[in-house]
C-alpha cells in the first residue's frame, strides 16, 4: 500500500513542476552489475515559462538540457559505484530533453529516487523553495544459477502532502475552467520505472511482467485523460486501504503501479 500511496502523492504534487516525461529503465545482469537508462523530456511550454521568469536576456538563450556535471553528481547520489557514462539530446513533439546512461557494478549499492521532481524545478514564486521529496527504491541481489533480485519500497513516508491535498480539493464538476486547466497541465505527463533482467524470469510476485521486463510504475496522463471521470477520481484520491488503492487504478489503461511493498524477481 505504501508503494502506491507514494506514487499517487508524488504524481499529484508534480502539477507545479510542469508537464514532462520521466522514464527510468534499470537493466540488471546475472552478476548484479548493470545500467540505468533515464529519459527526461520537458515540455516546450514549460521551458518558455521558465525563460520568462529568467528575464528577457536569459529567455533569448538556448536552454542547456544536458549538464554533464549535474549528471555526474546525480550518478553519485544513486549509490556507491554508480557512474555517469553518456547522454544524448532527445526531441519529441512534446518537448526537449535527454537520455542519460549510468552504469553500476553492484545493484545492492544502487538506489533509485521514485520522485521525478528532481529532474525539473518549479518556476520561482518567491519565498523559500522546498527540496523535492526523496523516496528511494533499494535493492537486494543474490547471484547463482538462479539469481534473485528484491526491489524494496521505502517503509517510512510523511503523509503531510496527502492531508494538504485533501484540504485543497476542488470540485471540478462545478468548475469546468479548472478541469480544462488541469487537462492542459497534465496532458503531456508520463512517469515510468521498469526493471529488465538479463535472462528468463522464473518466478516473481510482480503484477506487470512482459518477457524479462517488470514495470514498477507507469503513469501516462494522456491515457488517463481519455476518461474524464477517472481523471477526476484520481485528482481527488485519498485512499485509506489497499483495496481502495487497487480500485483506484483498476481498469485504468493509463496507470500501472505495484501495490506490494517489495517485489521479488528470480531469473536465470
């Protein structure tokens, strides 16, 4: 339940951080080494907004989306032995960004932040800026003829955001302008985290398995917005039980989120 609550809260908090795509693919070899492929795309509209806050002179400059020093520092934050390898620019019909590759020698030393807010900062609004919430996925790996990978969700989390969200709910049925604004805000947002193992999966408790790939999170608002009622339900989500969580994401093609607190993958 905690895993799904974390994701719902983080996604709802992304409204102030612009429309973007953040996809992470973790590839794990039989010896516990592997790579992390991260794709980040920030919408053109949000980039223009950021430039407008920076003043006329800065807005005329091309935004530098690949900062190798920042990516090197980010690699270090993901654990001992993680290193930045390379990055290339990405351009889509949604916006611009980058695809970065990191490598590691031991998955046991790796951690992945579920919160994509670390990849983009909100425009300055005055006052003290809050640091993005950090919710780390951690891993336990043991090798052998059949390797075992355990993915562990964070066990402790603050629920203040949930309480604030409940207090600030807006009745979108009586406010079509708000509904349209939310549509524009979320339409390009896509968040995903997946793990691909080098071999055949022989056993797992994961819900979303495709060949050797396990999807931990995939939230595509373009698909969610196709059903207005489900979108409203998500915006006002404040589930209190695992069953309520499962009901929230059931039959919603735009949401895949694990409800287990840890995922086990055995592969050979």
